C-alpha cells in the first residue's frame, strides 16, 4: 500500500484493529524535536539489536506518530497507544522496527529489490558465459 508522495504504508493490528502507519518527514521531525538529541536513526539501530534496548516511551511514540501519519488524529493515536497494556510492548517494538525499516528501505519491504535481483540473474543465465574471449553464440 502506498501513501502520500508514493511513500509505503504499513498495516498492523493495534488495539484489535488493522491500522495504517506511515512515517513522513513531519512525524520524524516531531519525534526528533521532542527527544533531541536522540533521533529515529538511533531508535532504528536499537530496534535492530545495535546498542542498548530501546526505551518503551520511544517505541510507543514512534508507533503513535506512525498512526498519525497513517491518518489517525493526534489525540486518538496517543490515547490508543497509551492505553495498550504492557503485554503489548514486544509487539509494539516489532511494529516500530518494521515501520522504520519500511520508511528507510521501502524497496526491500516491497520486494522490488528481490524482483530486480531475480531479473538480473535471469538475464545472466540466458546468456552463456564466455571463457575464451570470443562472443557467445546466438
């Protein structure tokens, strides 16, 4: 699914309902202004297992901002995420990781990179390798 300006939108179940999440520059800047000097790249690294574990408040905030980017009103997104039980923490952590991954690597998430790679390997296998320096037979 794509959102504004072709950005990819993630759909996840949060609070028992599948909801769209999207991080645009505005949401990222809001996160970084609020938590400065901590930023989304530091959070992404932590979610990917680099460094210390991310703080719950950062995870919940980025998910709420993703809901806002996906079309939910600010107050409703904050209330929804704040109202989730602590037992949802690991699920939110996984959602935050997928959301940031999709934001920074949309081709990987959409499978475009796999399609390009397989198209390239199919092209290569259609042309026999040349070992003696001459042109391949056609």
